[in-house]
């Protein structure tokens, strides 16, 4: 950036330079600086949220009678959590199907359909997870639509793990 554009050229000795913020370059620099600040703050907040949810997952695994570090190992943790919810662990493979389909080159409508299957499975899984902890039907909606609130409620609340649900039809009794 040209320094003469920002300072008055007719400065007297000892007079301070005053910035001319009407130039486009200085406004662009200010916006870039503000954008960088927003990215840094947003990144730090996102990192803090990820660490908090990791701690919450650790506590939920502990409540299910498993070591908390299981949540750190991606596929193994999903297998163990699915096993704790359903009694069998192979159902977690449903969530892997779109990834494998992408690897082998499946795209378009079929991949979208596979992702919808995973979405339905995840909704059913969150409902069954809440019922494994003896929560009422309304808590299922919190886990499905606001998991960043529901998982900490499971982790730090009074909920106790009651064992796996029988893999069968969905039962949303109002108990």
C-alpha cells in the first residue's frame, strides 16, 4: 500500500500522520483484519466445543460401563456404542456405507439415497440411546435435533444406563 495515500503530504515537522480511511485499500485491509479475527475466534470456539463434546462422550461411555477412551477410536468406538445400545455391534456398519460407496465411485441419486438411509438410522439410534438411559420420549427429540445439548445432559445428568434395547420395532411409549 502506498504510504502517501494514507497520510497527508503537507505535514509540518512534529505533526502526526492521520489515516485517510476513505481509500479503498485501507477499508479492504480493515475488513480482512476483522474477517481474520472472526475466523480465529470462531475456530477457537469450535475447538472448545469439540473438546467439550469429547469429554461428554467419554462420560457417556463410562456410564455404559466401558472405558472412556473407546470414544477416541473412530470405528471401534462406534461399534462399542452400538453394541451397548442394541446388544449387537454390527449395525454401526450402516453409517459406513456412504463412505465406502464414495470410495468405489458411486455418486448421484444412489449416494443420496444411501445418505438418507444413514440419516434414518441415526435418528433411530439416538431415540434408542435415550431409551437405554431411561429417558422419556421428549428427550429423544433433544438427542435427535440438538445432540450438542442432549449428550451433555446424558453425560452430566442423573441418567443411568439400563442396558441394550432389543433390536426390534420402535416403541415410543409415554412412560
